[in-house]
C-alpha cells in the first residue's frame, strides 16, 4: 500500500462511522471518496485484504440496517417510566470481575453479548494511534501505511462487537446514536480504564451509574419527541451527549482523564469518547473563502436536494448568504490539513454548523414558497453543510 495513494479516513466512510472506522480510498489527484465512493485499482496483497474486509463490513451493516427497518417502530411503543438507578453488577463469590460495569434490565441481553474486555483493550490501544495519525498528517500531509494498517486491524475487532448493540433497540439518531447511548459509552469507558490499569473505584462507579440513568432518560425523551426537522433531534442528542461526556469526565482522576481524552484527540473521529462519532456521518464539508462563497455552494446543493427552480434557488441563496455572513463563529478558525484532507472536522465545528443550518432551514421554510414535497424533503434532511474556511 502506497501512502501517496491512500488516506486513512475515520468514522463516516465505508460503514457509516460505527466506531471510528478506518478505511482506504484511492486518490487520483482529487479529494478522497466519500461514503459510497469506489476505491481505485488494487496495488498489492495488503490492499486486497483491506478491500475484502471493508466489503464484508459493508455487507454486515446492510444486514443490520435491514433488520432495523423491519423491526416495529419505537414511536408506537409506550413511554417508559424512569426506573430506579440499577445496582452495580454483583461480583461472584470467586472474586471474578463482572462482565460490564453498568446495567439496565431493558438492554441486559445486548450487554451480555458484548465482550467488554475486548472493547476496553482495543479502545485503549486504538485511541493513541488515532492521535498519532493526526500528528503525522499535520507534519507530513500523509498517513504512514503501517499506522493505518494497525488502526484498521484494531477497528475490525471493535466492529465484531457492534451487532449486539445495534440490535438492542436503544434509542439514538442513526446507527452511531445507538452506539453512543450513555449506557454503552459508560461500559466502554469503564472497560478501557480497566484495560489501562486505572479501573473506576466503587465511588466513581456509583456516581457514573447515576449519570447513566439520568442521561438515558433524557436520551429517550429526545428520541420520542416531536421535531419539525429531523436534524433537531441530532442537535438535541449531540448537546445532551456533550454534557454527558463532560459530567463523566469530571468524575475521573487526572490520570484516568488523560487516558480517555489524550492530548491531540481534537478532531471528530479521533476521539472515541466524543459526539463526533455520532455526528460525522452527516457532515458535508464545503471549503469556502467566505460566507458569499459558501452561500453559492451550499445553495446549489440545497437546490439539487430539494428540486428548486431558478427563482426559488435564488431566494434560498439570499437567505443562506445573509445568515452565514452574520454567523461569525463559522469563520473564526481556518481549516487545518486534517479537515481539508481527511474531512475529520475539528471538534465543535460540526455542532456550530448544525445550529446555524437549522436556523437557516427555519427561515427558508418561513420565507420561501416551497411546494409540500419540497417542505417534506427539507424536514427530512439529514446532511449538515459545514463551511471549511480557507
């Protein structure tokens, strides 16, 4: 595998960013292929093996998505009353450690099917490698192929544990909303710390169990709520999980915090305990010189997605240009190499763009004469147009 021909792309490409997935796409003098893109010709046995692995993962994801589509809708389910905080799993008389640190009877079957020791050990190894990958990219503009192979190998072990979580029925926005459910995140975090010799003590476990309970209820309320736009759920869930990660992080010792949040893990997809894992599949980065340039490119995309005529597209462009110009926080930080080459956004950039896009969408819905079909498409839109200031 030639490092000049391949880039390591995390989180949102071949299999919709389940767990910071790494895959490879051949470059032919242009930008890397995005989700659904085709890689170029094979360049060796290693590449053939990676292609076969990615094909297998994509097929498995299609199976899981088909099963999810055939399952009864959660909207028809009665609202679940808040249960009392679950006790920590009992330790057997032999002194053996429980399989997982945090329990919930509703998801007991899914929790029991996951090898949490593997989740912890692999996450502990993978997180610093992702940071190393970002540092290499910033320094040389390339990802060392041996490092990419290491990450892909570890990631495949994580992916093997994902089906049980996806089949659990835990609420969340898309596949990664399920994976980043507070209960699952807390168990992965506990397993990761234990693998690094920094296991949670009883007091920490009790405090985090309360947080898991509280935020799980809020997560369910968001999922069952009524939203004018689909992206409103994504924003609410992202903000909720940001608070959850912050609250959990505040219960860790400095050594534990450094292991979970290593210095340099400041891009979506490189931080395995951040909301970037959930939001990145929906990010559509748009490199732009300024708000006017962004408005031109973004309104073209919106026009194509909504099927707008020339006059209506012009009205949309005026709204995007006016509101994007006023959104000064979108233009404060120029995009770095990681953002422009890998489309791994700096942490927080996606959420900021999402807030402004929702405001723009509401204004379009209010001011522009859209057809009922176009209004429906706007309401169901899941992509977020993220400006990358040049």
